[in-house]
C-alpha cells in the first residue's frame, strides 16, 4: 500500500533538518540482502518548509538534524 506523508520543519531554531528517502535492499537469497539505497535528500532548513513523499513496503523516510 502506498501512503502519502507530509513532513514540515515546525521548529524556529537555527538547526537544520534533512529528510532522506530510502529504498530497502532486495533479498538475493542464501541469506544475502542488497544494502538499502539512498534515493534522495531533501533539506528542510527553514521553519514551515514542507515536503510530501510517498512510502510503501520497500521505501522509508529518515529525518535527521544536520
């Protein structure tokens, strides 16, 4: 199932925020799995900066301070 997600930088401090979009690695069999792949990074540097991304069973988001 695909899910649309909105992420907003709701903080007014000077700290910067980065949204990362990742795809999970494929199962290659015999216990081997490809590493996860970084699809893109989106800076959310200003208060009220907002982005919409979609996630599904093989995609996830990471939000981190940079």
